[in-house]
């Protein structure tokens, strides 16, 4: 039919758009962080008064918040990569989970003991 676009092309276009959006968001966050740090440094060099102390507290909060947003951005990207590409240990833990040996969450004492016992047997 005329005028129809294959789904693969649409998905590729969306993926490229999202990559572009993500890099723009990160660049914007980094620019805002750099500006806030510069303002904070300038505020610290000013004569101490109640107004400068208040302004410094606000700027410190702003810097902390921007750094947290950048960390979240990278954590989300890492999580997406992990979901898409998997993890190197998945092949090791999946049979344990399916057999019911890892009845509790991975990383707990019980699951670590079971895992250690299985590794020692091998």
C-alpha cells in the first residue's frame, strides 16, 4: 500500500530521536551544573552575611540536585543496557533460581550459602 512506512524504519527513527534527546538532556544538565558550581564558588568568596549564607545553601541544594539527576540519568542508561544485553552471571544464577534453590532474593545469606555450596561441589 502506498504511503505506509515499515515498522522497522519507524522504530529506528524513534531510537535515533531518543538518543538525540538523551544526549541533549545530559548536556543541559551538565551545563546547568557547571553554572551552579560557578555561582556557588562566587558566593563562597563574598563577604559573609545572612543573605550570602542563605544563597549558598540554596546553591548547594541546587548543585546536589543536579548531580543526583545526572547520576539517575546514568543509572537508567546502565539499567537499560543490562536489560538489553544481559549480565555475565545470568547463565550461572538462572538454573539456581529455576530449581528453587534461590528461594530468597540473590545476595541474602541463604542464597549465598546455597551458591557457595554448589560452587564448592563443582
